[in-house]
């Protein structure tokens, strides 16, 4: 008997290679997945100008960030934005200034899709072979109310659907990874949330990472992870007697394995 509905994730048309350069921009869920990439020794740049929750702010980051790796993850959190009344511009961070200085606005599906389209166009101009993975953060926004939070996620999901089905913009290099659906439809239990009951737990992020590896990583990248994990565990080991000859020999052996890994995967670095 099956006691849960597993979200189907089709194999993507591209594959992430070992220790590849990756850019992740978006909500704090992008931070969580970005940290996994860093832990596994990918060259990951995560939110270079801070966490960006909405499509407009994600566009602002891409406009400012001059690099463009082959793989880019964009994680959408909300369609709520804040405009500075004095200038009318959408701000990415209110910087703890008085709320009276800002006007809240809710972006439509079309507006969200337009910001995302402009973002992808910039990335393509810089690197024609860029692969863009869109995700919607499973983090719920209590301050908007739970119904409004669901409407916000629905708006983002529709905007992503518009973009990935737009033939004129080559959807073959734009993909959707269902992190939101994995949490809401596959896990769907409060035990998979952190103590605030809003953010995914570490276990949940680990599971989403496993599904991401399964869907997006090349065989070589999966081999690298299998070889790296025991070395990573050895490097993180905290000995009772760090000055003992046994521990020194253990570390010497571990560092030899590190050197072997560097030879096999030239882009690997501690």
C-alpha cells in the first residue's frame, strides 16, 4: 500500500556536473539549497546582494550581478513588493526604515511573468547556453494571512507556467523544479516543518536536495558525491585526542584522499 503521493519529477534536459559554478537567487529557501551546493563543493554564489523574495527583486540582482554561470536557480517567495513613495521604485530591502515610507503592491501573474522574462533574457544575453531552473519556495508567509499566502504562491506558479510554456522564449532552457509541491503534496505534515511551523525543517531540505540530485545531476556528479561524503565526514570528525599519533595518521590518510579527489575532479577545492 502507498501512504503518500510522490511528486513525479521528469529528468531535465541538462545535467549539473561535479563542482560546477552555480548561481542561486531568491527567497531564503534559495539560501538553504545554496548551502547544500556549497557543502558539496560546488562553486555556488548565493544571493550576492541579499535575499530576494519577489520577481522584481530577483531581476534587480541579475541586473547588478555581472557573472553568468551555466546553471542558475531562481526561487520565488512572494508576489508582494514595496515601493518607496518618494521615488516610486520597488525596493529589495526596506532596511528597517519606517513603514510609512513605503507602499505595498501585489504583482499580477502577467507582471511576475514579465519580470522573470526580463531576467532570463539578461542571462541569455550574457550566456546563450544558460540553463534556468525556477522554483517556488514552500515557505508560508504568515504576515499576509494564510489565504493570501496561498494566493501569492498561486500567482507565482501561474507566472512560472506562462514562462515555461512560452515557445518564443525557448522553454527548452527554462525548467521548473517542484520544491513547493514536494512539501505541500508529498510530505504534507507538520513534522517536516521547523519549530516556527512555517519554514521547512532541515530534514525536508535534505529530502528536496536528494530529489534535486536525482533529477538534475550527471552520473559523474553523483559519483563525486559518493566519493566526497566519507572524506567530508572525516574532515568534520572531532577527535577526543587530537594530538594522538592515531589521529594524525587518520588525517594524513584523509588528506591523501583529498589529493586523489583533486586529481580526478580538477575543479574540486576545499
